[in-house]
C-alpha cells in the first residue's frame, strides 16, 4: 500500500505559532465569522464571556457552525440565573455554550448532551486591533510590537493580502533590503542608489529570530506620504512567520508588524499592522493604498520564485553581504527545526 505523506502544515512549530486571522472590528456581537487557517476551517464569535475561536464543525453531522446563529439561553435554571449566549448549529439547532459544550438538543429536549458533544476550541487573543489564533497549546509568546505602545502613535491595518507562495519565502522578502531600489523603484528605493551599506545581524535564539539594526537606505517615498528621506531600518523576527520593522528619519518613525498565515499548503494571507507618529494629513486609506501597491509588487516576485520551498542549505543559492538578514533567517529556521515551506 502507498505510504501516506504527512501534510506540510503538520510542522509542530507551525502549530504553536500565533496567527493574525481577522481584524477585531470584523467580529461584532451577534455575528459569526468564518476563517481558514492551516487547512482548518474556523469560526469566530463573541459572547458575554468574550471572544471565541472554534473549529467550524458541528460534532453531530459535520455542518459548518459559521452558518448558524447566536441564541441566548439560561443554561442553569435558578431564580437569579442569567442567560448565556450560545452558538446554534444551522442543521439540527444543537446549542453550544461558550465553553464549547453542547447544552441543548431540540430533537431530545430532556436529554443531557453527552460530554463528547462539544465543539473543538482554540486559543484566541486580541492585540493591536487584531485577532490572533494558535491551533496548538500556544506555549509561545504573542508577538509584540513596541512601537505600538509609544505615545502619539497612529495605528492602521492593511490587508489581508493573498499570495500563492509558502510563508518562509514571503517573510524572507520582507527582510530583504537589496530589492527595495528595484522592485519598489520610485517608492522604497532608487536604482541609482542601489548599494547597500554593510550592517550587522544578531543571530536568533531558541525563542526569537534574528535582528538587524542601522540599515540606511535612501527612499523617494518611504511610507506613502510623498516625502523622500534617508531612513534607517531596524528589522526583527518574532516567530517563523511573523516579523517587524521600524524605519526612522530624525524624530519620524514608521513601523510594520507583518504576519503571514498559511491558509492551506499552497496559499498564505498577510496582515500588516502599521504604526507611525506623523502624517496626520494623510488618511488611513491613503496609507493602505500605498501598502496595497507595494505588496502587489512583492507578490509578482515572490510567486515567481523557484524553488517554492526556501532552501535552508546555504550552498544551494548564492549569497552576498547584503543578504545577511536573509541568511540569518534561514540559519535560524534550520536551527529550530522548522520544516514548513523549507527544503
């Protein structure tokens, strides 16, 4: 018999990572939001107890819970008992409490639902106006973005952007400084100023990825505000598919926390959290439109790259000093045993 091949999304490290799968504003009380992550269908919803992320599957006959409704029910009869929001399956109207346990089966109203009759729940947290989900035990830290906590910082969300590419190729593109003057000519660089000064990289550890500071680049339009500047980049990697950057020019700071979420083995979605302390004359839509343009330029390149899997053997592709951050990222993925999207 043929041997079954393990899914590339079964990487244990991938299962532990926190993924940005929705904006907080997308999940309003009384609504159900369907999402897909790591080839798993999910449903997001809110009750009085807070935000919930479940597998989008009713244990009874496999219907999608995201097609259902939210209903208020008194679970424990008592004089002072308060109603609880329950998610109601669209197929046979089984009602699931916020814990995931089924508490009512209309076809058998006198039956206490068995313990097995429960939805599969996942860890979910909100930060920076983003809903983060981990399908594993979430032993890892939620990504942090120090710039977002500084005073007078404006936050804008951009995306999601879909790419037919593996996550590591997408992240490495974010970390690549040498392409800015060519792929993003006229915006993030200029072919006449393509030289990259030498810079140092701090290697990754068991818990965090590599980091690079003081990478200076002249940019015609660094952020969509139309003001050219010689900026200094600071890059870091929070997790295998989560990275950040801050570029400064004098007192001006512009940062991005980028998260790449694999939807299935072939496709990823990218969400960007933008933070800046200037540019009030430009609307959120202006800044988003700029990121839309930049990301589309990246998409065309990243989707063309071969091999699709990121080579962790440093002998398989050519590398230069300007690739130091990308080299450190590849070394770190190999050291921690990350397998998804790599070879």
